[in-house]
C-alpha cells in the first residue's frame, strides 16, 4: 500500500486567459482516485493547493507519490495561482535564483504535469533523491474550450469532443495508474506511451474536425514525455534493507533512538485542520475516514521517524 | 503503379489523413485522395503516375519541401478546428492559449511555437510515408 498525494490545482493565474486551465488535468486525476483507492492505496486529494497546503500535506501524510499539474519552466513548477513551488538554481529562467523545496524529493515518486520541467527540474529532483520523476521536457499541449471551461467534457454533448479535452491527460495519468497496479517505473512509462499510441490510433481513424488538432497534441506530448530515476522501482515497496556483512566484528545491539514527543501544534493541526489549513474538513475533502485519529497516528509515526537531515520541515 | 496499388497504399493511411496533402510531386503537394482520383482518371499527372512505382508515393521530400509541406498540412488541419476550441499549454510567463488563427500566424512567421509545431508535423509526415 502506498500513499498518493494528488495536488488538484484549478487555475494558473488568478486572471487567466483560460479559466480553470489546470482543472482540465486535475479533473482527470480526480476521476481515477477511486480506482487508486480500490487498488489498496491511500489517496489524499488537496483542492486548489498553495505551496503551504502542499508542504502541509506532505508533512502530514508523508506520501510516496506526488502528482500535480501546474505552470512550469525548465527549472520551476508552480501550484494554484502560479504559487512558485519547486525550483532549482538555473540561468534558464529569471526567477530560478535558488533551490527551493528540493529536500521534499527524497524517496518519492513525482508525476509533474508542467511544461518544460522535465528538462532541468526533473533531473535535479532525481539528483536530490527522488526515486522517480515523470514529466515533459517541452510544452504539454491539450485542447480546451475558448469561452466556457469544458473540463472533463463538462457542457459538451459530443462524445468525441469530450474525449478530445481529456485525451492527453488520460495518457499522462496512465503512468500513475500503472504504478498503482504494481508496475515498475519503466513499465509504467511504457504503459503511458502505449496509451498515447492508442489515442493516436483512435484519432487517426476519426474524421471528426477536432481529430487533427488532438493528434498534434498527442504526438507532441508523447515525444516530450520523460521518465527519470530508478526504472525498477515500484510504489508501496520499501527500499531493500542492506544485508549485513557475513564477517567482521559484531557491533552489538543498536541503541534505539529516543522518541521525539509529538509537538502540540501537530495535534492541534489534526483536530482543527480547517482553522490551520483554511480548507474543507479533510474527511470530506480527502476521503479519509476517521481523519483526526488517522492524522494523530501519522504525526506520532512521523515523530518517531523524524530525520533531521532528510525530509523534515523547511522554512518557507 | 495502378489503381489497386494506390488503393492498398491508401488503406494503410489513417482516415483523417486522406484529404490532407502528403505526397510531393514536381514541387506540388497532393492529398492521398487526389492521387487516387488522378490515377483513376488516367489524365495529366495521373498518366505519369501510372508509369512510376508505388514507392514514389512513399518518398520523403527533401528538407525545404518537407518544411513547406509541414506548414501547408498544419494550416489545413487548423482551419478544420471548430472555433469553440483552443490549444493550450501549462507554461509559465508565456502565452498559454492559442486559437487556430493565432497558431496559423505563428506557423507562418515560424516563431518558436510555430517551429515546435512544424517539427512535430515533419515527424508525422515521415511516419505516414513509412507505412
């Protein structure tokens, strides 16, 4: 069982020329959340996440996999309202003047639906300890409606038009679905590429006027998709414990590390999440039954597993 | 080539491609359906096509012609796009959505976005001609 965090962004810029642009992808992720749960995984969904919401969710749930859609550049990705999330120091874009939140990469799988981030940020995340990264090295193109948002086909009647607005995103999310089914990083990438190909074949045999445009997106996105990191890794499988040497001096019984008490603020965070995170009650928002009890158990576990050089909190 | 050979070639192509220019002969681009029609009528270019091998239809044009063919094809495809739709991308600090007319303009002036589309289209042409 793995913990999968879906950061379901809705809109890039507050006054975007394309309203609900990110929701075109997040609605597809939301649609497969029940499938991921049925496969035995814990799925945490955060709506319209700012960076603070994302960090809070990562610290609270310690997810193995993080999926998000957000506007990107080679060295940067963003969340709701282009809130700058992960960056690495680079000359490729003016605002990439520091490494930001890369410590959250450690031992995690990232699925990043963000233009260009696969060319620089992805490799940097893997170098920072991410188990795997899937993203796009050039633009990720999709079909949208000009005036009224038609996310996941809302407001559209024609089944082919509904398929058209979801098509590239369905191919993207296939990587996550395959991982959740127990496939390796490489197998999941192959599944995603195969999904791109099957969508290409569907549209090649369509005479619908939107077909040629969807094909353009699919060909471009398929080519842009990259996967990095440990190709044999699977989610929900712990890293193998190193085998102790057969010879050598016994080192004696290790002394257990002293338990760190659960900070009072964490307990308050679990009991009054709406006040601290400014969001819906997580039981409703994230589909976690007995949310408060689960949250306290997680906090308690994290306090015991806290690694000062690893995935601890960072200053904002 | 004869009509049957052209029909067999056409069968291997996607339906969506049959009315989009794909084959370049004497600096002019023809759709698969135009090629079939000319061979059937056996007049003009059709008469000449009858003397050529069917492999002539699968020949990838030289780079300058391929480049122009990609532009012609993109224009034709984008003109068919229903007006209520746009193409969009998740990029930071740059234009995010394009109407069909805006994209045709980008392709005409070969802007970075236009070149991105032209390059993808060239790959599509090479793939189609290899079938």
